[in-house]
C-alpha cells in the first residue's frame, strides 16, 4: 500500500505542475512563490526540529562502546570506537557522519542445516548509501552555479572533475549516473529483500520516488530536452538576489524539477530525512565513555524513596545479632 | 511443557507473513512470554495498578483510563529523554539491524527485528505525538492505541534483552534497549510487569538482594563456602560482613551467593581476596550488585541502587569493588554516578597491593574485579599453577552490557590467559562488541519462556558449538551472573558437554596460596588434572 500511495503521490505532484503551469499559467507561483516558501520552510523547519531535540535533556551518558575501554595504561584502548575524550568523540562522529562507520560493520546472518549460523560481511548497503549521499552532495554543490555570477572557481573544478571522462555533449557527469543507480539500488533492496519490504512504509518509498524523479527530470533537462539554461539562470539569480523574475518559455520540465525539489524541501523537516541532523545528536554516538571518571549530570534528577539501612536493620536486627553480624542499635 | 527438539527448533522461517505487520495479529505463543507479575510484588515497592492478572486472559484488567496513562507517560518521556525522542524520530528503516538481533536470528518472528520492535511503539508515538501521524493515520505509519496494540507492545518488550547489539550496527546509533526500557516503563504504569522481574525487585527492596536472602542466610551461605574452600585448599578464609572501617566494600550479584556455578565464582573471589590479605568487607545490606529495577523503570533502578553508596558511606570504606555481573556493570558504569554523584565521601580507588591508581574510576570510585585482578597479575603479585586448569578448554563469552555499555574486553582475557593454558576465541562476529546475548538478559531468565530463551540463545550457542567442534572447547567462561544461570541450560540444549564458569573460579583454581595443602580437586570438588585417582 505504501509503495502505491507514494508512487501516485509523486505522479500527482507532477500533474499539479502541468495543471498549474501549462494550464493555469501560474509561472510566478511555481517559479518564485513555492520555491521561496519551500526554502524557508526547510530552513526554519530544520532549525525548529534541531532546537526541539536540543531542548530535550540527555539524562544519562549511554555511548554504545564498540572497542576496548580505557582502563590500565598497558591495555591498548580503542580511542575512536570507544572514545574517552572529546577528541575521540569528534573523530568517532566524523567517521560516522562522513564514512558511515556503523553501517560499514554490517553483516548478513545465514542459517544452514546443522544448524550452522554464519555472519558474512556485507557492504552493499554501506556502499549504496555512501554513493547516494555523496553524489547527492556533489550534485547539490554543482547546482550552486545557478546562484552565483560569476561562477566560483571551485564549482568549475568540481564540474570538470565530475565530467572527467568527457563523454557526450553536454558532457556526462559521473555523479548523475551513480546517483540514479544508487537511488535505484536503495529502492530495489526495499522491494526485493523480504524483511526490508515488510518494514517499509509510505514514508520510506515517497522520498525515494521523489528523489528519483528529481534526478530523472534533471537528467532529462540536461541531456535530452532542450531547456533554456540562460532563462533558468535568470530565474535562479532573481531568487537569490530577491529580485524575482520569471523569464518566458522555460520548458515545463524545469518547473516539474523545481516543484519536486520544493516538495522535498518542505517534506524534509517533518520526515525521517531529519536523520541528517539527528545523527549528530545521537547519545549512543556523541558521548565519551568516561562515566566513571567524570560525572554526567541529569538535569531532572530528583530524590527518590529508598529503603534505608536503618529500616533494613529494624527488619532483621534479631537475626543479624543471632548470626553475629554487627548492628548499629543493640 | 516440553521444549521442541533442537533439530525442530532450528528450522527457522525468516519469510515474513503476506499481510502487513499492522494487519497481522500478534498471537501469544506459550514458551515465548513470561508470566504476569503478582500484585504483592508491585505493592511492596508502591508500583501503580497492582492486581491479579494473567497474560493468557483476554481481559488484562487494565485501569479504565489506561490509554490516557500510557499516552501521557509517552509524552512525558519523549520530553525527558533525547535518546528516546530521537530514536523514535529518525529511523529510516534501512534494515541493517534486522538480522543482528538474537531473537530474530533464532526465531524468525519479523516483529523481533529491532526496527519493527521499535515501530510497534513508534506507530503509537506518531499517532499521539506528531502532526503528520495524527492527520494521515495509517499511511503515515500511525495507529491507534488499542488493547491489541498494547498487548503486542508488551509481548515484544519482553522479547528484548536490551543487549544493544542492534545499536552497534545502526548508522544513527538507534538503541532498541532505550526503546524497550521506556516501553517497559510505560507498561509498568499500567501494572503490566512480569513476575520474574517484579519479584526480584520486591525482594531487593526488602532484603537488599534479588533472591531475598536475609542477612543470616547470606552468612550461612558464606560459612559453607568457607568450609568447602578449607576442605579443598586447607586454608580458612575469614570474610567479614558489614564491617566499619574496611578499606574496600565488595559487592557481587546475589546470584553468585546462591546457585551453581555462580557460587564457585564467589568462592574464587573469597580465596583470592583472602590470599591478598585485602582489607575489605561484604555487606548483607548492599548484597546485590545487579539491579532488576533497571528492567522496570529508571526511577526504580535508582531506588534499588542507592544502597550501594549508602552502605559505603555508612561503613566508611574508601572505595567500592564490584564482582562479575553484566547489567550490574551497565548500571554501575553508565548510570550510578549520575544517579548518586558526586561521590565525594569516597576516595579515588588505589590498589593497596600494587599501588595502581584507577584513574578511569576516579569520579564514581568503583572498579571491576577484573580490572583489579588484571592489575595484580600484570604486577606479578599472583602465582599460578596453570596446569590445574588443563582439563579445561576455554572460550570466553563477552557479556552484552560489559561489552557495549563499557567496553571491557581485554581485562578478562588477560586474566584467563594467565590462569589456563587452553583458550580459544569464538568467531569475531560473535564476540567483543559484536557479542551475542545469552538470550535471557534484562529479566527474561524465567522458565516459562524457555523456548524464547533457547531461540534467543541460539547464535551464542552456535558459536560455542563451532569452537567445541574445532578445538574441543568444553568450558564457556563469562563474567555475568545471568550468564552463569542462563548458559548452562542453553549449552545442555544446543551444545551438550560444554559447561559454564566464572573467570574468578578459574583464577582461584590456578592460584597458588600461601600455606595451602596439596590440592587434589578444584572448587567444584572435581579432581584436578592428573589427580583423578587420588
């Protein structure tokens, strides 16, 4: 159900653009108003969510320790997977965020007759995830060319590296290829692996379809359909300089692309995509395992009712005396 | 109820049902769930809604406003625990955790995939705590909190041992233990606990330990240990109890005072500490290092735990040493400083034998006996006759809590390698931080849920079987009291012939003590290698 709903949700989004732009001539709405709204919803939404999480206390220091603790100086510790210091935590987080360290550990359990259980290393999800996120980042960075005049040198360098193989005209970007492949992989594993299909919700398929459609429209625009790049740049520069203009005759495919991106921006703060910010706040990863060396304060710690020694001795005094155990009160 | 044969149990179907999980009713299978708590256990500690109820009954006799209680409780907790809120919010359902859970591997029930176990509660959270869930309902993965949903959450909250193996593999560190801990808190608000947890909690409240051992009973048990040690070694150890002015307070899980093979670990500790001439005391009040309160609510955990420091303060000791136990060390290491600190009435732990300062414990003043013993060995303070353990071919089971909630891997291994000659590791994906649970942690060590325990213990047992076949391993060493209780039946079922020991039992067997007689048996009274005829 989730997959069908999500598929048609994205189709509906595309239809909306056709009706809005082609039918009702709402170029300004789709080219200016919605992108602005989406951008600010994204910005404020993400800030709101992060602040909301940030306001919630971290009552206990609960890192998942994934290596040897620091105890005796003669025992080799694992300062990254089981950090004792803030520097260690920083490195652990860097590995986690930049290289998906935890996912790199992934194994696949297999049961054979016997029974014999084995756990082979499996890196596909790690690889697919890494490919998806990094190509997305590069593509996003390349798009900055639409928001700068003149175009910064660094973006040109990225573009030339990305088109290194000089295939086709316009030059094929390697990241476009990998990106589409990675999204497809992430979708296929959701459908093909029975367990993953079983746990998948509409909110897992929807961003995949949405992002795939964004990629596809982008590819169509760049490689197959003639789009008015100068006009588009005029529009995007208008947006960043707050002097919005809507040039005539930009292909509908651009408006579809832009509307899907806007949808992604709006959807982002209210969805699981917030894992991007959330991972930084994860208490099992971003805390040092130094609980016994440095006290962690729980801001809402409160006194609790305890069973005191006095009550205990009152309950058992005679038995304690008979057993020769020392007591406070004879 | 007889358990199925191992061959039968090992036929595991990992194929999820045709129907979606929200539309697949949860069937309560005998052998999987533990029994309901008795009202008296809850009343003893003042837990809410005590009543006589049974899991098998249709009517769980919930309070009339149970939904309100649960939802209010949920809202309160998502605003008090960043972990909880974040873990409910950011899961992307990538499925990396799915085949990391021992219950899923051993049982195949899709709702035991950590991600789906989390979704059971996450769906309720979406419905009552998020706007999209409230408006979009099922399509947003939200569902109403019905009695069936509540029962489902209960069924699976007591099929998670809070071992945190899934959190190791999660790209965002989502820790199902955290979700289970708080799910159990919510269930506890409705009086929906299990007796195997609530009973020990009540005992611990009244007597200081889970088993309900009264002070004189503890003394008697130790007298017997001392007699046995004297028979075996010729040495009379003289432990003291509740002694003021001792340098160190030593606390172990009460399971080691009561049931084999834990008792041999306790005897081992007695002999070692006597041999050192350590100025230490036991306490009949602080007679439980473990904390089953941790499996009910964090508040209860703190209520039971306070006695450790209270007793240290009353006896005016300098610092505290803890014995071999799993969840005890999760609590001591990650929680008890926060609950009770600053611990300024104790001193920074220093080994009186070696002078080593335990800098890693300078704030909460508690050290693990394995840290202590490893330091002794490193400084050459102990003499061993390793050959006394030559009949043992040993492998080591890393306890979940000590592994993923502390990271103590080398200390016990260093000790084992110094006290026995035959030590072999299980495959790397089953030890250290990737260790598998015994299947009975977090209060699930009851007998009525034996099938669940045997299934959950399969990955661990299977790894033992591997080294048993390859190297002839016949002894599974561990540093956890639940392990020592849970692993023997697990081994008997899956890997007959492999027995279970604490690390300090092997230490004491190899330890050459001053003035000891020629030993012919180990602490279990079994002949030492080469002494079979004597």
